[in-house]
């Protein structure tokens, strides 16, 4: 009977990782909740450590692009009742996007090891 108890406990422990639960989690994920979620932060930290350990430009540039675009959206675009875009919020977003793009082009194509 001990084997059955272990199987039941394992099933109960792994039930949050079912495909349906993961899909509903991702569908309900907003930018703010993603940046505050310890699972997302942990996965990004693991990717960063992997990129540093393997010295992978692709992994590091992908993580940099994802994090910087998420921060750019959170800091520049309005989030609230009136989600209207104004010139005051669009210009910093566009300039921030250009800076991120320029840094990625420099890091990937111009800078040599």
C-alpha cells in the first residue's frame, strides 16, 4: 500500500503542471503579473546563467531583448482605465525601441570576440 500512497502523493504534487493548468496560467498572464511571478523570474535567471556559462550570444541577446521590451512597455505605455496612446507616451516607447535595437545590432553583428 505504500507504493499506492507514493503514487497518489506524486499525482497530487504534479497536478499543477498539467497542460491545461499551464495554458490557463499563460492565458491569464499579464505583463505586470509576469514581471512579479517567481516562476518567470526563475526561468529568466536560469536562461541568463546558461547563457553566461555557455557564452551564448543568442541566449543572452534573447533574454536581454525580452526583459528590456517588457520593461519598456511597462514604463512607457499607459496601463489603466484610459488606454489611449498619446505623443508623450509613444515617443519614449519608440526611442527606447530604437536604443534596444541598436544595442542588439551592435552586440550581435558588430562586436567581435
